[in-house]
């Protein structure tokens, strides 16, 4: 075990653990083949760099936990101090390397290779254990556990500053991709060139935030969805965090990630330990799609999703806060007619909740609007053949609420005397201050780290789930923390969700955070769906879904059919574009269907029937995306794992730059197999600007023709070609008008 070597699915990791120092990562990236102990030693020896002028007098090698004591002057892997003692970098020494060694409480998937490395600093009385896993899909996970080995209970704690995962990348990985965004405009990609220094992204929202860096990707210049080598990291954590890329003038390049801790936020007491979130790291030789090809099957191997993703109707943009039984019953009836499977009652159902300024935290059904509770509505929904879901925001509290008036000490950051006429008195609360804390959506945060507040929320959720047959909770989170400890709040949130699921294992949970502000692999372990964005505008959604799905499989990504004019942008979109956009994910509706005309309802029913038929493919297949030369045009799709079938969407985001657009090239198919390609009607036909369709679609029913049966039937012309021809040569595309999409089925015929 002096040179551990992990290999899986075209990925390999080589560690040099010889000697007493912290092990060095010799290689993380492409599979190096079947290396023996002798060859591994030769590789490790040959990887030792030269000693540069005006540098340390030994070769500088990036270890698993680089610090100043090793000569590393970049961001350290670990930092901290003991009060009353002079701060100094840890001088960690290797104690043990062994295969396996994860605790019984850890999830360990079949075929996963594991490695545990133990390090100690006897003088500082600190030990660090590093766990590494390489899954069969080629996904690498790493985390650290720091233990205060001082057994004297009266001794000063170890004040942890940082404990991060740092992974080397080769010098050819010169181009960076990460993400930013805004409310309703999440996952906006941004690229840069990695020069000397650090490109760092930090989140202090108490949640990842709309501007979450999401993935930190380093790759060969010009990498795309289908081309280039890429190395990527993601921190599986729903609180404050940081991710960075660093290129040292000393010759090392690295990706790093870790929880972002405030000064004094995390003290490790005598004989206690702290374990970091997992850093998920992935290498691909085939661009961003190669990352998805590893991440999606790995996520599916441990996913909480137990069945087909039902078609949802969420009431928010249909009725907002205007709740009454007759209105919602009519909406439920309309939903049932078109084939909806789950009816979700959004914000506005609890006592006094007539707007967004009051009542959060009480969580009792409003006795005025609902004198018989929610039972009549749920019975009506069930009678219509749908299950019932409910919106909650358990982490939040309104100052104008019974719970805040009774327990101001539960409000994170405390409550000031000038609390906007809420009637809540001054109290330092968890934040230890009586200064006013900024509200956000006129609300504050409930301190889940307070045991009494935690118990209150758990009791109210349990009471609702016990009294009512609720199949689904839309769990929202509509503001940043801006006070208190993000670490304490996040760990309490995880405990709360875990407790709810343990008590009610059949209940599904959606993670919503003002839309897509909390989408990460830490929350994904605990939920069955994420609300990708608060916008249902299909033009915005195309890009949001395209980049969110690099990490998260489409079956998690809630996408809804909204009204013609989007609530968030005011943009008006045709029904065909809205239908095609909402299809690729966990589909639903957020529209007052009682206002839709008969033609629209018929088209929606056709769309839902198509979705139900395509659901097995959409939610198990390989997500693929082309690299178009025209940024106005995109092609994406899902290919079945056995490559027998696929569904593709050709999307016109804007006017193309040429009168005849570039060919559609269909990636991900088996090169030698023969496939029949045909247009798939989706209820409402896309609008085109062509005088005549491409020759292969010249059948009169190709565009605007009547929809055929759901079982994969297509209207219009078709063509049969090999997978290689379809990927490399492609097919002439229809001339779609801007903000339109056309769907194509691809079926193997041999």
C-alpha cells in the first residue's frame, strides 16, 4: 500500500504514500492501465520534479493536505489554532494507509474502492483521517476528519479555520468554467483562463445561492460538451462554501473546495472530531457530457427516488394566496382531465397567511379558509385520481406570527425593539445582538440549532403528515441567513429532513430555495426533486436546465408548463415551446388550467401522455448535448442506456446567423447501428419560417400535422442512417422561428 492505485471506468488515482510525510497525489485523471508495483514505483519516482532556484531545498510536491511546513505557499489544506498558543501550520505525519476503513454508517456502494489515510501531529495534538472513494462509474469522493487528540477535558479546543480537499490538475488544464446567476436566472456559465494566482468563488448565503459556483471545471482550452479533457469538483454541502482553482508560480495547479467557516464558528473540543462534507471529483476525456455520463448513473445508484416522476400541478402561479375550496376543486378537476398525477397546494393554506408578510412558523391550517381542515380538498383530489402535496417553509419565520411572539429567542440573529410593529420584544436570541437584522421577503430565519425550535418544527410537520395523507412536501427556503452560524443551521436542517423521512418514509420531498438556490449533492441525498428555478419562462429555462443537468440527472429537475406570459419575466411564449421545454425533466404545470381553452387543454393532454410514455427513457438515459457553431441553436437529448432509442430536441433560442441553419448532429448513438429518425408531435406544433421543410421531412404531415399515437408514433417524413452518420454528418434542420423547439425520435431498427 505504499503506492495505492485506484482504477475505475477510465479514471485512475495514484498516491505516493512512501515515507512519513503526507501522501502525494501523483496522478488523478485518465486510466493509466494495469500498472504493477514496480511500474507504480517508477511512475512515482519519475514524477518527482526538479528543485527550482530560490525555492525550498527539496522537490515541491502537492500533498493531500498541503501546508507551509511542506513549502506550499498556496491555499493550505488545513488551518487552525488553540487559544492562548501561537498559531502555526500543522506538521502532519503519516500514521497508516489502508484499503477500506469507512464506518458502518457510511453509504458504500457495490464495487466502490476505498482508501483511508491517517495522519497525526503529536505536538499540536491533532489527527486527520482522509477517506477516499472511487466508484465503479469513475466518481472520486474525498473528505477529511479532524480529531482533537488532547484528552484533557479542560484543555482549550482546537479552533478550526479550514479543512479542504485540494486536488492537482495538469498544466494543460488552463481553461476554467464555473457558474453564477440571479433569481430566475440560475446556472449562468462563465469561463476564464487560469493564470498565476487563485480564482476563488465563495458563498456566504447560508445556502449555495442563485450565484452558486456549482461546479469548478478545469479543462484543456476550448473544451465543450463533447470535446476536451476536463477535471471537475463539487462540494456536497448546502451551507457556506468555497471552491477555487489555483496555479502557483512554483509549478503546481490545483482545484480546491471546502466549507467556508467564519472565525470561531467551529471549535473541536478535546477528544472530539469534525468531518467535512464530501468533495465530489470527476475526470472526463469527453468534455462536459463525459462528466454527466459518470455523475448521473452514480447519483442514480443511491437516489431516494423510488418510482416514476409524477406529473405535478402546483397551485402557486394559478391562484397565489387566493385559496378557497371551490376554486381549488375546479383547478383539480381540470388537472385530472389532462392527466396530472399530483396536486400540490402552495403557499397560503395556514392561519392568517393572506400575503408574504405574516404567519410563517405557525403551520396550522387556516380555520377560516378551511373550517374542516384540508380534508375536503384532499378527498376531492384523491377522488380525481391524484395524490396530494403541500408547500412548507420550515426554516423560516415571520415576525408577525404566534411562534415569533411567543419565542423571540428562536429567531436567528435576535429580534430588535423596532421589529416593524410585529409586537415582538427585544431579545438577543441565537445571534447575541439586539441590532435590527435585515428581512428578506419580509421574513426571518428560525434557529434550527436551538433544540426547542427544532422540536417545534418537527412536531408541526409530523402533525400535518399524521393528520393528512400528504404524499409530497415542497420544502421551500426563501432567503439568505445573514445571521448566526451557517454550519449549525445546515447540519440542523439535514437532521430535520432525515427525521421527517425516517418518521414518514413514504413522503417525497422537493428542495426549493427561491427556485434554484439550493441544488447540491448534500441536499440531493435527502430529497426526490429540486425546483430548478422560479421562472417558467421557457427561454430562460432552456439554459438553466442545460447546465444544471451537467451535475444533476433530469428526473430530479422540476420543470413546469406555465402560462403564455411568464410570471417572472413578462415574456410571452408559444405553447409548443413551453411544452417542449418542460418535457425534459420532472414535468409539471403551474398555470390556471381553468382559463385554458379547449384546444390548449387537448394539446396539454397529448403532451402529458407523451411524457408518461417517454418517462422511462428521459429518467434513465444518457444526457447528451451537441456543441453548435451557432449560439442561437442548440441540440440536446437523452439516449437509452442500451442505445436502442433516443429523444432529441432542436432548439432555436434566437434567430440563426445563416438562412439555412447548421445540420443537426445527434451524439451518443452506437456508430454501426442503423436508426430511424422522425419528428415527434407534442400536441402543439412548432412554428417555422421555411417555405418548405428539408427533403427528409418533406412528408406533408412533417410539421403542423396531426399528432399520432403515443407509442412512439411520429408524423411526417423520416430517414434511416447509421449512428456514425447521424453524429458526424447529421441532418438538415427545420427552419424554426426564434424561441421554438422541434422534437425527434431516434429508434434502432437492427
